C-alpha cells in the first residue's frame, strides 16, 4: 500500500501542475465593439480585472470597433461556445439595431446567450447658454415660438439618443431637425459655442460641462433622478411622461453550456456588486445592476419591444 500511495502521489504531482498551468493559460477575451476610452471601456476593464481574480484565469478586453459596433458583435457570434470569448455591449446592437438594419448579420436572440446586465444609464437633453430656457417646459414654449431654432444634435444617427429625441418630439408635437455628429466632443463644443441649440446623449457625457456651467442639462430620462446630476429633474417630473434607459451587458455565443453561463454570471455579478465598481462608476451616472441571465433576457426583449414602434414610425433608414 505504501508503494501504491507513493506512486499515486507522484502521478498526481505530474498531472495537477499541468492542469493548473492550462487553466492559467486559458484566457477569457471580452470583446467591446467600440473604441477604447469612455465609460463602457472603463466598466469592461474593471469587470475583467475582477473576473481574473475570481476565476483564476487571465481575462482581457479587446476593442473591436467598426460598423457602429456590428463588427465586434459578429466576431463574438462566430466564436467558440465555451465561455472563452464574451461580448460587452451597450443596448444598441442588441435591442435597437434589429429594428434599424434590414439585413443584420446576427440575431440577438438566436445567436447569443445573455450572461448578465452590468449597469444602466440615463439619457439627457442639454442646451447652450444662448437658449433662454431654465426648464424643459420653457424650452418647449421657446421652440414653438422659434421653429427656426428647433435643431437638435445626437452622437450618431440610429443611436438610442436619436430615437429618444424622436420620442420627445412626438410627445411634444415639435418639428425637430436632426443634426448628426460623430460622437460627443464636437457636438458639446458646438453647444457651448452657441452653434447648436440642444443635444441629446447619455447623461454621463454631459456631467462635466453641466457642472462647469458651460451647458445646462434640463432633464434626464430615467425613472428617478440621475445620481450624477441630482439637481436635474426627470422628463416625467418636468411634465413629459417619457423615459428611456440605456444599459451595458455581457453575452456569450449561443449554445454555450448552461453551467458555463452560470459560472460566468456568478463572477460578473460579484464584480458588478463590489464597492470598487460602484465607487468608480456611480459618480459618472452609471447604476450597477448585475442581473441573472434570465432577467437580462427579459430586459433585452422588453426594450426591443419598447423601441420597435418608435423606430418604425420614424422611418429612419441608415445610409
């Protein structure tokens, strides 16, 4: 028996280090289908670092921008269904784009397994100093009297801010003209300089300029006031019963085994609900959530159903 025990111990000593080495070398890749920088990129990297510790595996973030995010999504769609490649994405590619593009190279429900919603964020409307309004109602009244000034900007055509602006226009009966920008920086510069009357984008992208007094955020789109701008009322508080909420979430390719999804969900939720994640992102207007895979699936479908009629009624078609 003593000889057998020694032989078994020797065999295990040869096997286990190799298994641990293989585990440590098995890298999880989180694909972000947008450029580096920004709140989404920061959130993805915080989660990756937390998952690395919790799963004892290398976890890296790869930015794969292109085609308004569709390129990176397609990359994950075609990845191995073993949990080694994940998608970190905002709401648009999964709940907006299916109603925008006639030919989308992926199906959000068929080609992906939800892992967890990570966080939510509000949208907001901001005006420049040359617009004489101190509230949303004053802005609507001013636009009715100055239809030549009824132009609004968004960071991209076909984006969530674009469709939220259309929802606002339909609710107020205003005839608004869309000015399309490529991102936020130039639009905020034009807003500050008086070249653009109003701008719709995510709240976190307006916080700094609002607090510096260079622009005025009149309303945010959530159910409750933004933690980043508690002095700003919601659209509902301002008398306009509309809301729109963006989110970030993590997906795996379809056919990823349920036990792998469950393990990934546990690591993501633990990361998102950590004090470090909340401390880093809440001041920017990001609300950590960390849902079950099933709840995230329900949220995606609900938001897809919410925005479908708005997009259809707009008649918007990408160029």
